[in-house]
C-alpha cells in the first residue's frame, strides 16, 4: 500500500495567480525521510517546496529546491502560512514556525497581507569576487556579503532590468545566491536574485533575500518602512520594515492548485 499526501501550489508575493513566486506546500503528520522530500521537490520542479509538521504551538518547517535543502525561504513560508490560514487556522491571526537554522519565525495575517517576521542578515562590504561583474553582466558600484548571499548594488532600476547573467558560470561562485539591487523608480528599491548554485537560475521573488536588502536600504535611505519590488519576469511587491535584529516582510498570496501526491 502506498501513501497519499495533499499538496498545494501557491503563488507568493502575488495578488493574483501567474505572478509572484510559486511554491509547493505539503502539510504532514510526521516527517518523511530526507531523500523522499528531496525527490518530491525535484518532481515539483519549483523554486521551493515547503514541508511542515505540527510541533508545540506551531509547526516545524523545512524547504527544498529541486536540488538541495536550504536554511531559509521566505516565499515558501508565506505560501505555507496561506495554506494553513485557509485550511486549519481560519480564525487565527498569527502562526509560529520552527526552523533548523534560523530559529523561530512568525507570520501574521493583516487583512489580505501576510507578514513574515524573520531574523535580519546585516550585510558587510567585501572585495568584489574575481570575474563576477563580467559574469553577472555589469560591474556593481558596491559589493556586500550576507550569511549566504552576495549583494551587488547598482545605480538604477534600468541597470537591474538589463542584466543578463551567464548562469552556467555563476554556479562557480560558492554562495547560495547573488542579489542585485538599486533604487526603484516607483518603489524604494528593486532587486533580482540569481541562485544557479541552488538549482535556480533566477528566483522570481525571494523573501529571504530581503533579510539582507532591508537593513542595507533602511540605513541608506534613512527609512524604517520601505516598499520593494523584485523585478523578475513575474514581478512581486513586498512591504518591508526594519526592526534592528528582525525584519518584517509583507506580501500577498494566491492559490493556484490543490492536488494529491501518490508515494509507493
């Protein structure tokens, strides 16, 4: 006899389907083995698949790309909260998630927005890695490092939109991903996120990247509340707040699909 699991696909940081960043969500009674979760994520072939199991007053959560498990994922956490708020916690306004490497994470429901409360990842300036400017498409004005990602700062939104990286060469840089960012035309800042080393050429909207972006732009612009846009082809809007050791990242979500997984 096999096992049947419910699965949801949600577009996160999106006000309607076909925008934002799609994530798969599996709500489990107990953990599957790691190999099976990685196989499910590879079969889904989305930037992230989130798995959650009830734990204490909330849920333990883990995230997998098609290639690897990651330490933190914003859009899949937002997608998971959307599923739980609409299926199991219709009368609640806050959910608690326990992660292996980033500690306790919360998601609050504020009307039709969901707000992630994540640890801040203060970037520090570094010397530009050799050859990265050519590979990414243009030398940046500044280069920073967070816990797992590079942050490259450019002059303007037009430059961000025009970047056309050589993704196969980006895999040689041993980081989770590479964030590129600049002041926005209609928002405080814009960004894109490339993560070929994690099996994703360009992630459509990356909540975890904003744990680095928020402290940088909050200091640079002298603002605690910021509006951001990730300018992938699918686009995504984010409401951001800097609270020192924590950041708050708000977005909307839209259900695209509900189905079942059959495991032999």
